[in-house]
């Protein structure tokens, strides 16, 4: 036992968890190419959700079958699975969408696991990751992409814990809630499926709500409450429509919020409150659309799928008038656009986001909750952060058990000093980051292997004139595809 643990530790110093999960990325490609009745955001969702959404535990290829091994044993006794992950991150560059793990040191070994236990509808899942960040200095790190216990029957679930989520159709970023920061702790529940009987023809619905707290240290209000609402509709597998919302409220030293206002913010702004003693809420909301044409299924030939998506959001709410009726509307507009084309084994993807409203600050700067929707300085939504513009493109080539990819992205950030009286005051120097990356993933000998390298040119870092430089980031990783476990055989 001790010898085996020593071997795992040595591997941990030589490899790292992949930036993107190859198995779940493969599942997403199956959904798009086959035009399945499934919602976007499949890749970051749990193994159990993927099993229910795909509706099959076999015949989807080796990467997906390994991913769903434990989940497919559900309903036939107790099944469990533990998949160790190991990694090493080198260089002074930092990655995006890493559950708050910024890896700030030049040398960063990582050791983690993905564990799941199923007993009928009862579920326990955990995905911890520990590491060291060294040079300069040495500091430990801990990230938890999932620790959730609950009741899950596929069409309905309720539970408590922390979970990475991906609310929106974006592939590299999403405006509202992603895995860029440490996920909040929540009590959450939801439903997923068609309405009964003849009503099922109007499509598939998914609705989820959760309430919890942001527990990491803050400079404004400690432990503020967080309300999440996620509603999606698939009238047809070609079209998905989503409406999402995050609301921040309460916290230590703050008065309790009115439940009615929390659920329906009919009075979104507080006036005549110079001492900030009245209840207040911080709001984010988006609507999004995804269109996917499964070209190969329709026409045959080399084309796999053609997809496009748009996410439109507001960082605040205002009241508008419809005759004598007032209704809340989005303000502080942000947009995200993207598209993807699969031609045989080649997949081309591009995405653009703009979060630069003239007055409203995305994520941060609220009159009470100045740190806004952040954990440890990282925003809960898009990795570009407040006052940013991003462009990202990737080409990937897929095989049955492997993928190679190359990508490039540009992130432009503006340093805002103050927004006042419909005017915004900024620092004279912008921060611009141009980055190129290459990587490869593969399933070999019952493990996912990954290697990637990125090179970035940074101009005006931290909005300081002349603070320019080159950043490197090299990542090696291995994630055991099946690991250890006990799953009843399929009938």
C-alpha cells in the first residue's frame, strides 16, 4: 500500500490534469454531430448528468464509455468509482477556467481524484485537487470542483454542496457562472425532461434553482447570499433557449432581504440611503440561444455539424414602463458570440465576448457589494473579467482515442477608476494579452493523457505603462479513465 502511494506521488510530480476533460469534450461532439436532445454545457456537467443526457451507456466510443462507467451501473445496487488525477504545471502563465486554481508558481505539482458513489437515487460525488506552488516561495493549494451529496433520479434532483457549473452555450467562456472561480456552496434542485403526454411535443425543459453563500474572504461584505436560477428550453434539438440569473443579497452585517423582492426584483435600485443600511441586491442576468445543425445526420458526407450561439446579458436591472405596468429589464449590456464547424475529424471553433458597458461595471463595483461576483479575486463568470474584450479561436483534430488542437486568443482589459454621473474614468494604459497554445490529449492504457504549451505576450500588465513581458505555461497531465471501482454489469 505504501509503495503504491509512493508511485502515485512520483507520477503526480511528473504530470497534470488536462485543462479540458477529453471524455466530456468527446461527449459534447457526439451531442452536436448526432443532433441529440441535450442541452449545452454538457462538458462541465457531472458524469451522472452526462449518462442521463446521452441516454446510452454503450456504443458511443471508448472515451465516453470510460467516463460513464460508474454512472451506468446505477439502479442495480451500489456502484462506485475513484479516478486519480496527477499533474505538473510549469511557467509563469496562468490558465483560465481552473476552479480558482491560478497556479501562480513556476513549479506546481498537482494530485487529485474524481470520486462517485451511487446507491439507487442517492449520490455522493467529490473532485478534490491539492498542489504546491513553488518558486518564488512555496505555498499549498486546494481546489474542489465538486463535493455534492443528494438525491438524483435524472429527471429530478436535489442536494447540497459545491459544483462547477457552466450556465450558457459558450465553449471557452460564459457570462454568468463558469468554473473560472471556486464554485459557491449551495442547496440546489432541478428537473430535466419532457412534459407528460401530448405536451411532450413542445420540447425538453431544464430548470434549476439554488441558494447558498460566497464563503471566501472579501473586502466588502462577508458571506453574502447567492441565488441562482437556470431555465432552458429545447423546442427542437436544433434550437436551445436559456434564461439565467444570479442575485447577491444579505451577508454579515446586512439586513435581511424581502423574499418577494429577491424572487422578483420589482424595485431593483435603492435610493435615499447614504448610510447603506437598507436591504440591497446585486443582479446578473442573461438570455442565450444556441442553434445546431447536425449536417452529417441530415445529408451524410464529410460535414459533421454547424453550430452558433449568442449570449446577451445585463450586469444590473432597471425598470421600464409598459403602459401603467413596470417591469424589470437588463442594463449594463454584455455580449458573447460563437460558432463551430466540424468537417470530418477537424473541428473549427471561434468565440468573441465584450463586457465594456459605458457605465455599468460587469461583476464588480456595486454600491454595497464592491467585490461583486468574485471569489478570491476571480470572477464567477467569464475569465476575461470586468471591462474586457476577448477573442478566441481553436482548431482541433479528433481521432477515436485522441485529439490535437491549436488555439489563439486575445484579451483586452481596461482599468476603470470610477464610474460616476453617466461617465467612466479609466487608467491611460490598457492591458492586452495575446496568447497562442498547442496541446494534445489521448486515451492510452486506460488513462487520459494530456500535454499543452502556451506562449503569451502581455502589454501593460496590471495597467502599468511599460510593464510588458512574455509568459510561458507548460502542463502535463494524466487522469485514469476507469480508476478503481465496482459497477454492476449491464443487463
